C-alpha cells in the first residue's frame, strides 16, 4: 500500500464513526494515478437521499483537508 492510500484510509477513519452512527459506511476503492480517491458508500448511506451532501460536505472535505494531494473524491457504484 502506498503512502497516499494510507493517508486517505486514515482520513476515512476520521469520518467513519459519524457514518456508522447513521447505519452507513464508506470504503476506499482506489486512489488513481491522477490523485482521485474512488469510494463506495455502503449501508444506509448507499440509498440515502442526502448521500451527495455526505459525499461532498463530509467525506470529500475530510479527505481533501487531511490529504491535499487528492484532487477529487468520486463515488462509484458496485
């Protein structure tokens, strides 16, 4: 695992408890060569009407603050 991936996983660990409180979670799918973090929303986050807000205002903000090298966070489906 490279250093960038480790940093993103650490950032996800910061927000995970808040997602878990609502029955949801997020998992890192990959960090691309273009410094994009691809994530998958799971649990209640997957179908939640607020998932875009959670993705942009919570997950992406947390990752980009902790890992400035990440240019964007993209949600992927199964």
